[in-house]
C-alpha cells in the first residue's frame, strides 16, 4: 500500500516529515515506515529521509510496510453485502444475527471472518480494521478501514464528529416528547460481565432521537448518536422506560420480535484520503419493516 502526492506551492520548502504530517500520516505510522524493510519514502523516485525539504512540483510517495494479518482469524467466503469499496474504506450492510468480530467460543461466522475471505479472494493485502462495530443483533451499515493509515485517520475524524451514524429503532410504549436528547453516563453493570448500565461514574453519553410514528404499543424513532458507548442506544432507552422491542437483555418485550429492534440506517463521513464528503443509506431491515406494516 502506498500514497502519493504532488508538492504544491504552499508546501514548498517544508521538511518531508512536516509535509507528511500535514497529509495525516501519523508519527507512529511514519516510524513504522522508517524502521521496516519494505517501507520507504521517495521523492521523484529517490529515497529520502524525513529532513529533506520538498520543492514545488516534486512527487512524494510513501510505501507502507506490509500489515501483519491475524493468522488465528479464520477466513470465510460467504457473501457480504458491500455497498461501497475503494482502496481505503469498505462500507457493508450487516444482517442481524452476525457478530462483528469472533469470540473465544464463536470463532467463525463474524463480519471479520468474511472480510478476511473477501480480502483473500481479491488479493487485498490488509489486516481487518473495523471502525464502527455493531452488536450481533443490530442490522445495517458498518464502516471498515482497509489500511492502518485509513484506520488512524477515520478514528481522528470520528472523535472530531466527522463520522455520523444514524439509526432507526422500535421502542416499547409511546414517548412523551416527540424529539429530545437522552444524556446519561454509561458504564459496566457491576452485576454482569456483558451488560452496560447508567451509572454515576460512567462515561458521558448522549443520544438524540425523533419519533417518526406512533403505534399502539411502540414508537418508531430515528436516532443520532453524539457518543459511541457500548450498547448506548439500548441502555438509554431502557433507562427512560422505553426499552427496544425484542431486547430481552434490557427488559424489552419479545412478543413481536426475537432480536432487538435496531437498524444502522445512515452513515456519512469525510473520506480519509480524498477529503470528499460521502454518505450512504440502508433501508429498514425486512423484519422491522414487516412489524411496521402489520401495525399500521
């Protein structure tokens, strides 16, 4: 994997390391290039050190060392619903029931397993970098970085609010406020290894929602996260007395659905290399759409 640029007038006479940092090549990534056998930094085809001063019109190319793949990760070759892919990122539409990563007791069947198979089938030399992980029973859009550079850049963009995720959910009961924000700190439930809870010493968490439609026993809501805590949406709606349909872990009713009614419906971001604004939408998962139709 390599990146390349032409030096423009405003970058004339910059040290190479400054030029590369301005292109979002992190200090850690630059170090990995300098101290690897297959990484190199070139200007006009000649290897240069980071103290070299670039000139307008020169061509800079940085070649990253080969990524170390997880050899214990089993490759699987089932179909993935990929909605976008280039050399830097991959966006897929995950079905409910598929985990994002394997676990000790479930080493196969995850998104990561299938991504490794996809990479092998297509000659993609990359480790697996999942940027926006989804719970097993949550369906919808997931963002994957295909290189260490992309992963680092997207992590920074995410922290700065330039990766936006929107969800749709079916929550039990009818909300009093048709639009509002839930602000409550989330941490581990001291009585469970898996569950999260609203706890005084938890991390700040904010969930914005808007009611799309109300039905006899539930509301259809659109949600935008301002933070990304584990189980945040599920915990927040359970906290205010409206757990998601099907969410037995957090007290949701299971008569209409056997998985929690949550779908990742919208993703937008700034591309980690081109800086282009990009966005994707995913239609409501079939099982959730069917519940809406049956309750109209």
